[in-house]
C-alpha cells in the first residue's frame, strides 16, 4: 500500500508548521474544505484525526458549530484516511453518509475517522464503511457518522 498523501503527510509534518502546511495543501486540492479551516492532527493507515476551532464562521443561529461543518469534518477525515489506507491501484469517492447529532457542538472539535474493514485490491468496486466520531474538548461525542466510500480500480488508461 503506497499512498502519496500519506507520504506527503509523513514528510511535511516533520517541519515547523508542517501540520498547518499539510492542511493548507489538502484545502488547495479540495477548496470547499477550507470553509471549516481544518487542521490535521494525525494520519495513518486506518486512522485520521482532524480538528477545527469553534469560531463564528462555522456557527449556526444558536451559536454552535453548524451541521454542515460537522459533515465537512466527517467527509474530510474519512476521505483522507481512505486515501492513506486503500491500495495504490484503487480510487475512492464518497457514496453516502449517515449522521447522528448527539449534543450541541461547541469548543475545539476533533473528528476521528477509522475503519475496521480490510481494503483489498480487487477487480471490481466495493462499498467500504468509515466510522467518524466528533468529540468536544471534554472528549464527549457530539456527532457520529458512517461514510460509505465506493472503492474501485483506477483506470488503466
């Protein structure tokens, strides 16, 4: 399993401000995620942790982090974890997401994406589940999601 995103993460996060630089690079590749100003905390095969700060631009009308910001965190952490985990000859795209809002999301939030299913390199596509849990500063879950990734062989052309 060779992942260019994982190799970049491992190389760049050794530098001063490396986590910030990696986070910016991901947002340049996928600009919409910049709306939540994510910071990658950890990336390894099978695991990704992303954090966001509680600030006005991600608030809803009641002053908590809004639902779509939480969904963005889930999709971002699940996608980058998937990219770092699946075989290099496979590609992925989100196929669906089921979410659960557990309590008001306030303060610094951490999204942790994990999977327990193997990611084989096979000739056909398959659905691959990724569990994401968002916790607040006290470590309490505020949001959970299952992101279903469609993993398929890369084009040979």
